[in-house]
């Protein structure tokens, strides 16, 4: 039973690998976020708790981005023609990524100035 459940991880890792190799937005968030946080960490030298919040905010961006990409992929497959309601769904998913990005900026501002 445990072996069967552990075997399911290959699908999750396969999805991450596919997104990293084929989805420009997700790859940009992975590499760009690592670069930004690395530079920020070099200049600001956050403590352990602050670094945890930075990492948490970045991972939140990655989670919302991969969900956004998955939703867009599914909607494009189910309804390839333009439709205003599908467009709204995609916009809301993109808004979730933007909100996560604002949270990362907020965390960086708090670490820097407070």
C-alpha cells in the first residue's frame, strides 16, 4: 500500500518537470524568483525567520503560477475559441499570481524597512 502511494509522486514530479521545461511563465518565476531572492538576501542579510517568510512568499508565487498554467492549459483544450467567461477565469487565475507577487514585495519591504 505504501509503495503504491509513493509511486504516485512520480506524477507530481513529472508535472513539475514538464512545467519547468515547457511553461515559460513558471520557469521565469522559478529562476527569476531565485535570482531576486538571492540578490536581496546578499544585500539585506535577513535573519532565519525573515528568510523563511521570503521563501514562503516565493513558493506561494510558484504554487499559484503552476495552478494558473494548469488551468489555462485545461481551458484552452476544452474551449479553444475565445470566450469572455473563459477569459475572465484566466484573468482571475493570473490575478492570484499577481497577489502572491504583491505579498513577496510586502515581505521584502517589511524586512528592509521595519
